[in-house]
C-alpha cells in the first residue's frame, strides 16, 4: 500500500470511528425514550378506548331517542279517525266537496309535525294514492315518487314494496333523496299504518321521515372531532349509513368485534381502532372506527419533541459523514438527478388528467341543473294550478325563477284529454306547434294542462285553439277533447282558469264533443248567465269569515270587471247575480248569528235597479261583517281560553277523557275542535293534555304522599308504564329518578 492510499484509508477509518462512537452514545437515550414512550402508549391506549366507547354510547342513545320520537309521532296516526276516513276515499273530481276536508287534514298534519328538528320532511302516503307532505299534498304514489320524493339508489317498485310490505318500522340506507328537485343525503324512517287486525303487507298507509346526514353527524359529533367514522348496520348485516370519507375503507360486518369489545385492524394500510355497540332492541349495530395515528395526539407531540432532540444530535454527526460522501460519492448525485427528471416528466402529464376530470364534472353539473330546472318548473305549475300562491308578486317572482315568461296581457289554461300518446303529443306541441304555449303540466295519464299566453286578442286565441284541434286530428291519436278556461290578467287567478278548463274537458267527454273546443266563457255567454262561479263564492265566504278585507275588495273588483265591464247583463240576469251574492251574504250572517241591520240592507239592495250600486251595497255589508269578525276575535279568544283551561283542569284526571269527549261537550266536530283548540290554546289538544297531566304528576311526586302507581291513575293514565314513558319523553328522565332528585 503506497503512502497516498494509506492516508486515504486512515481518513476513512477516522470518520468511521467517529460515526460509530457517536452512534453508540445516542443508542442509550433512544432506548430510554423508547421504554418511557411504550409505557405511556399503553396507558393512553386504555384511556382512549374508554373515551371512544363513552362517545359512541352517547351518540347511540341520541340516535335511539330520535327513533323513539319518530315512532311515537308515526304511531299516533294509526288510530287517527280523519286519516282513516281519507284512506277510504276513491279519488277526487273537480269541485269535490272532500277537497276542503283534505286540505284541513293536511294543515293539521303540518301542525302536528311542525317541529322539523324531530320530524324532518315528513310524508304520509296512503294506499289509495293520497299523499300529505310538508309543502302540500298530491295524488298518486308513482307521481309522488317521481316528482317529490325520489331515492337515488332505490327504484319505485322497491320503494313501494319496502314501504307497504314491511312488518314494522324500517330504516332505508343513507342515500341521496330528491325532494322537490333538491337533493340531500339522508336515511328514511318508514312506519306502516295498518288497522289493529291488519296483517303484514296490507298496510293502509305509510309514514316516512328523513334522518339527514347532518343530524347523524351532530349525534356523533364528539367522534367526528376525533377524526372517527361511524357505521350503522341492520340486524342482517346490511350497512345503513356511514359518516366520513368513503375512500377511507370500511370494516365488514363479519369482522366486527363482539358487543362492547374492540379490535385493532388494518384498513388500507392504516391501523384502525374498531368498537361495536348494539341497540337496546338488537335491531341496529353501531361501529366506531378511528385511526390510531389520530388517537395519540398528546403522545405524538411528546414523541415529536423527543425525536427532535435526538435528531439534532444525529444530524450533527451526519453532517460530517455527508461532507465525506459529497466528496467521494458521485453516484448519489446521479441518482438524485435521475429522480428529478422522472418527477418532472410526471408533472408534465398531470394537467391533462386534471382537465379531463374537470370536463367530466362540468358535464355532470349541467345535467343535474337541467333536471333541477325541470322539476322546479313542474312544482311551480302544480302550485299555480292548485291555487297555493298568496299574492300576484309571489307568482311573478316564482315564474321568473323557473324561466316562465308571464309578460303577456293575459293568460289562460287549456286542458287536453287523449286516451293514448299523451307524452308524444306534449313533445310535438312544444317543438312543432302552439308557439304561445308557455309551459305544460301532465295532470294524469290522459289529461295535460297548457299555460297559454293570450297576447293577440281573445278571438285570435280561439282561432288558434280550433286550428290546434284540426292538427291533432291529423296526428291520429284517437278521440281528442279540448277545454279552455277564461283568460285572466292576474297570474294568481289562473287556478280558476285551470278548474274551468277541467270542467269544460269533462263536459266535452260526457257529451261526445270531439270536433270543437269547448270554451268556458262562451258556455256562460250562450246562456246569458252572470259570472259568479262556485269557487269565487266559496272564496268570498271564507275571506269574510277570517276578516280578510283586502281579499273581499279584490273579489268585488273582479265581479265588476266580469259582469259590468266585459258584458252587458239584462236587468233580470243582474238581479239573478245580486240574489246569488245575497245568498252568500245570508250564509255568512247565519254562521255569525248576526242579523241586525242585514234585513234593512237587503231591502235596499232589492230596490236598486243599478247593478253597480247593488254591488257597492253588498261590498259594504261584506266589509262591515268582516271587520266586525276581526275585532271580536280577540275578545272571544280570551273568553274561550278561560273556558277551555277550566274545562281541561277539571277533566284531565279522567282516564277516558279525550278529544271526542271534549268536542261533544262544546258541540263541535272532532276535526274542527282540533283546529279550534290549537288556535285558542296555542298547542294541539293531545300535547296540552299530556303537559297538564305531567305537571300535575310532578306536583304529586313532590308532595311525597303517593307512589308512582297511584299517581299515574290520579292524573289520568291507564297504566304506570304509559305514564313512565310519557314522563321520560317529556323531561328526559324517569319519574323514579326525578323523585330521588327531589328527595
């Protein structure tokens, strides 16, 4: 070995000796730190598991309590007499007297399920097709599913079978649910309504509520803060819901630990802590999955500090070795340069895949927006034709929002009836013909309503409708019937035009009028009849009853336009009109038991030869009665409040006491008494009675002279079990525990 190589060998040996010496010195601190961290790691693991188990228990109890609330809210409809009566109806027809009863039933359900924090987006679906929901009611289960409540991962047939064929309550898996065109991720709680002797599969109706993903995350918020994921399974092992990212991986049902136990498993290369709990009835399983890496936040900070101190010493020693390596280790630089070139090439290809991903996202978003726009338009037309808007400005704003232009001088509704090919005709009319068509709405399988702009005069509109009939006859679709309602300048009145068109098309079918367009206006003009349709009479009566003076003025303005400005009625027909309005006035007076000064006004009306003056006198009388009703409502409310409060306090202890007994005492029907009680007392009858009984029960418990069995009978409960459930539902604690706290 020459001198140069010998010196080089000595240098290498010196550096190697230094590195080995420092490595040996650092080994002892590493061993000490490792032992301490291992001991702390075991202690932290035990504490962490107990914390996670407690958080899972708290979330599970909150979830089960929500299910109990939903079950109680749904079970209350099983013996609801009004809903049972509605379930036996066999469809509706225009002008059906049952429509007002259905609306009252829908309003009562809205009041009963007004607490949206518990009863989120409820719907009651009956076997005969009637559907009550938060934003209104509809007819047809298929129509309801397609337009108001569609599930992303559940077709209509499966939804119908699982809803009406269930043995008891059921949870549908978490998925996107489209409500009125808006999508939200939620589970569906479904409860079948059947009579006491009903069998599985013959439910007369179904009550359904939504459990949104946001509520589920709130229940398990403590685990969410710990970066945990929650999985809910049914008793068959099917996954119902999960929180957190689906990309993180999920445990299989067979791989879950036993009840109350835990496992540490590896999912996607990461160690996860898995804990399991079952619901009290054994129908649901809750699994919490948390990454162990996120569990040791405090321990990791200590580890980091220790490793930083140790790394500082290692880096100092490595600096000497790096200086040696940089001088003699050229291949390392070559490897680094090759890696840099490789990463640069990969980064150059990245923008192309990002662009393709963005392009796909834009296409998907455009499709979703189109679907949303179409559903919003159908919903607007359903509300417009149903008369559910309250002001003209509201109609204009919603029409603009859905892209329907109501700028024409007037509009009308045309209803088309065909036996077959309704959808093909609708598409043909939208693309090829009828340019004045603003929108179309399929009422049912045979009838389609079209919103028409009448901007070129009524005669031109009638000519266009007759030409339409001729074109449709060439189209070869079988018997075709067309009915047209009146034209109105106000959009809020188009519900009247829709009803008129339905009346005309039904009349055309009855009389076999296939070769003409039946116009509602011309039908009345041929008979020289005054304009005072039944729906207007009902609206005038209801507006006066509820003190809506502005609506009364609006109706009389409409009567003047239709019977004075547009037509010239004969004296005989004019007296016929005043007689019809007078009959409505007498109905209002009889309902109020108010006949003072009315006969004098009626005498003045009979003497009037001018129709305009007679309408002024009638309007004054309606406004006077409406204002009187409005001013006396507060006084009567105070009087009824006192009577109802005294009556309830005297009857609450009777176990047989209920709404039927109270309604009979006050001489009212149950449905009207329910509305009357809620308006006066501010609470539903059942809620007020239960609150009164439980308040009296707390007073008796505080006295300490009676046991819980005696108290339950003293406050009107048929059994102590029912009393305990009601007490815990109201106060969140059992009566026995409350008694202990008071003691």
